């Protein structure tokens, strides 16, 4: 583990203390958990953007396109626990 110093504004330190206590944690443990959560969210966001850019490039290179309505119907059926046939590609316009 590496030690670091984190200087907090007084108002933020005052907000964290009761939140940590309510969670049954020390302020230090609460802050470490908060930083880890934010790092994970940032990594997920970066991955999502990378996947979106890759998908856009694939479409730009003539990759398959799907009708929004077909995709939504498929996702709704799967979310409801029903079997659903995957959408078929459509011709680009």
C-alpha cells in the first residue's frame, strides 16, 4: 500500500464524517471506498466510449445495421425473461 496525503476542505470533511459513521466505517475507509467506486465508474465510462467509437467505425466501414424497433423489442423481451429471436440486419440507407 502507498501512503498519500489528501487535503480536504473543512466543509467536505464535515460531510464525510457522519456518512462514514452511518456506514459503520472510518472516514478513511469510507473515502478509500468512494475513490475505488469512482475509479471503477471512470473505467467503465472509458470502456463504454471506446466500444461506441469502435461500433461507429464498424458501421462506417459497412458493418451491419439494425432497426431500432427490432433491437428494442429484443431487449424488452429478454429483460422480461422471454425467449427472443435476435434482430436481423437491415440494409443501410
